[in-house]
C-alpha cells in the first residue's frame, strides 16, 4: 500500500492565485489549474476548488461564515503573526477552520468566530492571508469564474467539458464535480444524475423572434403552454419527505405547506415535478409577482399568509417517477406521465399546434386569463438541465413604441440601393434631443423601402459612407420583444427583435415616445419577470 501523501501546504494555493492573477489568458489559466488540481490528494480537491473560486463552501451548502466587518477588523487587529510557525498551514486545515467559524453557535459565537479567525490568520504568511481574506469577502478577483474552473477540471481529468458542466448542473457543487471528474472520470460523472431531494438547475427558454421561427425550429409542430407569471418550483418527493426548491435552488418548502400537501396526495412515492406557483385573488385571477414573493419570504405566520395570499399550482413537467428518470425521455412522453400522475386541475393549459393561426388565439387566451404569454416546447426534446436553448421558446406579446428614424444605412444584397436599415430613437425630454435604442431593417415592403429611401434623402443632415443622418421627422411604430440594457448606445438601452409595424404618417417628432417612458417600461418589465433582487 502506498503511503498517504502529506497534506498540501496552503502556500501552494496562494502561489497559484498569484500566477492566475498575473495572466489574463484563459488558456494559461486553464493550464495552471490543471497542473495544480492534478497535484492534489482526493480529499483536498473540493476545498481547493472552492477556495480558488472564492466561495469556501459549495453552492448547495447553506453554511455561511457569518463574519461581519466588525469581527473581521477586530480579528485583523488581534492577529499576531507567529514568528516561529511550527508547521505550515495546509489547505485542509484552512477549510476545517473556516467550517468551525461557520458552525460556531451560541451566545458567545461572535467572539468564538473572531478567535478562530485570528488563529487562522495568525498561521498564514502575507500572501496566504490575502487569499484567506479574499475568500472571507467572497471575491477572489483572479479571473477564475465557474466557467474557467469547469474547463480546467475537464482538462485535468481528461474528460469533455460538456459532461463536467452537466454533472455540475445536477450536483450544484463545483468541488464535488472536480473530485469525481479527477478520480472517477467520465463514468463517475455520468453516474451522478438526478438526485431526489437535492435541487437541480432548471431548463430555460429563449425568447422567440416570431411564430414562424418557433414552428420551423420545432419541425412544424410544437406544444404551446400558458406562460404563467409566478415563481418556478421543483417539487421532490421521496416517501413521506417533500422538498420544494425555487428557480435559484433555495429551499422554500416551509413557506408552501399547501403545495407540500398536494405533493403528498399524489399516487406515487417518489417523483420530481416542475411547475409554477401563482398567487391569486378571490376571483382566482393571478396577483402581481410581488405578492407571491411576500408569500415566499414569509417565515412566520404561514397559516395567516395562506389565507391572505392563496396560491395556485400549475405543473408542466415530470422528471422522475417511482425509480424511473425521465430527463432523457422526450417531452411528449414526460407530459403523458405527468397527466397520469396528477389531477388535471394542476396541469398547465396546453395544446399541440402546427400553424401560427392556432397559436395566436391561444396567446390571447393566456393574456385574458392574466398570464404573461406562452411557452412553446419541442415535443421530441429531452430535458436539458440548466440550459437555455431553442427547444423551449417564450412567446410574449410584442410591445409597441413610436419612434423617430434618426439615420439610415444603405442596404446590401436584395436591399441594395435602398436606405433600408433604420436607426430608431426615442425623445429625450430633458435635452430636447433623441436617444437611439436600436436599428431595424425589418417590416417594410419593397415599395415602402423605395419611397422611404427618397423621403429620407430629403431629410438628410449629413452624408456618411454608410448612409445619412436625417432630421427626426419620420415616425414609425415599432414592435419589440424586450428592452435590454446595452452598452452599444449612449442611451444605455437596446430593443430586442425590433421591427417596423407601421409608418405613422399621422405623427410627428413631438409624438414620439419619450426616453423616460422607455426607462419606465424597462423597469416594469424587470418587475414582471421577477428577476429583481426580490427573486429567490
Ligand atoms: P423567463 O424568466 O422570462 O426567462 O421565462 C422562463 C420562466 O418562465 C421559467 O423559469 C418559469 O418560471 C416560467 N414559466 C411560466 N410558465 C411556464 C411553463 N409553462 N413552462 C416553463 N416555464 C414556465
């Protein structure tokens, strides 16, 4: 039997971070990580990986250091650098001490944490102390994010990056992924699939540009479901134990007793369901997202909250049932199993369509019922854990803004000879000028391009290599799917999928929508989506 190698000194990790900080090249960072990871003992891999990304504990680990600024300051003041260090600090020791700090409990815990921190820092050299402190602050600033680390792990283990990423989606623990990859290889990673009662990153959707794109991507047929304006949840059940996790993987079981009761009433002893909870009013109409979040955040008085803000559950996926994992089954089959497991009152409204004429009235029905839009899901697609792609599209009603054309570019190809790419702007009341928020060449007929070209030429204020700046006199009604933050324009915003719906000859520059309204719409959109800081 080979002897167990000695624990790796923490100094080696500090040395690595200095080197990582010194290069901005991703490939060099990866190479440094590879050499380092390969030199570690098995039990050192998880803690080292977490310390390198500045996290101390795994993402799925709910422990926190609980070291406030005041404690830290006192600890730094109280730290006496040991002049005679008996043994160098090791990676495992540092992690053990961090764990003790996080686990300190009781009335005297602040002092205990400070003492522990003092003794940890006291054992460290200057360079080591820097790494420890950056971890305490939760920020390494050495350019090794999760993505780079996942690539480094893949290289070090000689497995493909995709399987490392997938395992990470399931395990939610970068360190554990690294350990398995390095010591059990691709086979080990594959065997760590879905685990009941442990959260899994949900599959995500891409914004659809238009309905033709949706049908084309999904091979002429797609399933459209109501896109509910609530909070996504995954419901795990194993025997009598039920756990519910939010989209961001926090455990929200205790705030949702009525959902737990529903889960316990279903005729299977093991499952993983996905769906959306929506807060409703007395008439059963969806309430704003903020009301739902109040329910989620409630820790006390849950019974009262249950009456005040009732919830409705809509399920749309089934990923595991009684020993059978459905992640790799097509959505068509998952839905069939879902229908067999749950009463229809909990199913999300859905239909299978082949024409966009069938989608439009369903979208209207969703909006009338107070929901956000539709999701379109490819029937043959497996469940891609944690990924955003075209297998799931979100379809939202287009929003409209009246905008001025402030410049126009010459087209190429079929639009050669026409001023056909238009710069779109809203009115900035504070300056009296215009703020550009996008460009589009979509929406006009050939005949309209023709007359528009003549008209804009007449409004030119300066000629450029690419076209003209023009007086902002032509107003167009523009449909778009989303307002995004963007560094491209001084306005700070850009429209996603902008296209001209109509030329508004009845409107002039004073009728153009304002920059203030745009900012307001952006804020509302943010609230509606629930991606704000309030989101769980
Ligand atoms: P978004 O947050 O705009 O990227 O849209 C994706 C979110 O829509 C998901 O994370 C769910 O919370 C929510 N959603 C609402 N209805 C559905 C549905 N029928 N299928 C999947 N997700 C849905």
